[in-house]
């Protein structure tokens, strides 16, 4: 092999051996703990009442291939239950396949009655890493029925494009109230001369409210969310797009609920109703960190090797030209 080819070969070999410097070693999910959290509420019942004593049991299992170090609760939120203290879970270690129960006692409170349920979501963590954070959160929810609330709505055509409910109301509009979770129609009613309608006897929960034949301003042109609480009045406005085409609005396939009734609401003034779109109620959420399942070292390796090999060939070419020139 002549000198030029030797130089090219040395450079190429060096490139191939050093290309790995560009690649990061991926984390292997099998070598990490993997906490999984489930929750049980006892005594187990179809529904609960204010004053009921309950125990929320969080079961934490390490489904990963390494020991979870210093397992503990990482925070969360709950409503509808009075607790004597914080969750205060841990710290403790969990080997692969091991589980531990953490009990948290409490009493159902008045907030659960107003909302129609009690709920919570709490996260657990450890110091040795985590293969999949998506299942580190334990959630619970149970019904606390019995309460009833009222919903007052004003529908108006928002000709000024400013959500101002002082604008004239839309008379004779059909307002549809549907279950937020299922989309089934709960009740409906027509607005009075001022664009007002009132619904009574509603179970505490979230509803979707729309106007038949019109589109609304906001993210959803068909309906807007309204939360009803027991023994309270929920007020909201439906700002209608001027000249909007007919829309089906919320689902109207189910029969109206016999427990709720609607009537024009002449006693409610427009100024008593909020002029902003009602805020959506939020459910606890978590950001799931996905495990690393691959590596970008392959493309980096190929690029690095190609660049260095090309450099070696270029050196060889220059060396040959130089020899010819000297000769």
C-alpha cells in the first residue's frame, strides 16, 4: 500500500473508532424502577354522604428492574374530604416486584355535596429514576349525590364582538343543556324577551350549554361548559356569532330529565350575569415522561465516519498530486 492510501486508511480508522464519541449512552428502562399506583376507597359503596368516614388506600408497586429508593408522595390535590393531616407517604425503598400500601383517612365534607362528588390525584416518586412516570399518579373519585342547583343563562347576539351581556338578548331561542361527560340531553328551555332562561333541579356536575340554530363565540361554536353546584346558582352567557349558520348544538337525542325544569327568567337582570365566558373546570393532570427506547447514535456515527473518510481520501488525492508535481 502506498503512503497516500496508508494515510487515508489511518484517518478512516480513526474516524470509525472515535465516531462513538458523538453518541450518548441511552438509559435502559429495564434498569430503572417503575412505580405504579392504584387507589381504593373503603368502605366500598355506590355513593357517599357528608360525614361518612372513608379510607383512601394507595398501593405503590415497583414493576421495574431496579430498587426504588426513598419512595414518597410528590404532591397532588383533592377535594371533598377533610383529612387529619397530609398524605406523608414514605420515604421507603421498594425492590423489583415489591408493593406497599399507604392509608389516608378522612371524612366526606360539604364541598363534596356541592360538587356531587369527591376526587383527588396524588403522585409518587423516588430517587433512583423512573421508567415510566405516566402511571405514578393515583386517582380516586366517588359520588356524593342529593344536592340540586340552578342555572341561569342569557343568550344574545354579540354584534359588538366583545362578550358584553348588556347587549339585547335573543328572545325565543332554544337553549339545550347536556351532560358534559356523555353528551346526552338533560333539559331545554326557551329564552324570554330579554334572552334569559332559568333551569332548576339540576344535579351538581358540569354541563354543556348551547343554542339551537346558532353558533357561539369561543373555542367550541356548539356549546360552552357550565358547572352547577348544589344549593347555588350558576350564571353564564351565550355570546352568539352574528349571522352564524344553523348548528345542531349539544346532543338532543336523549329524553329530558324529569328532575330538572326550565322557565323564562324575567327576574334575572342582564347585569347579574357574568359577561365573560364561564371557565372550564379542570381535572387533575400529569405530564408523563416517556422512557428512552432508542438512541440517535446511529445517524451521528454514520455522519462522523463519512466526514472523516472523505477527509482521508482528500489527503490522499493531494499527496498524489504533490508527487506528480515533484516528479
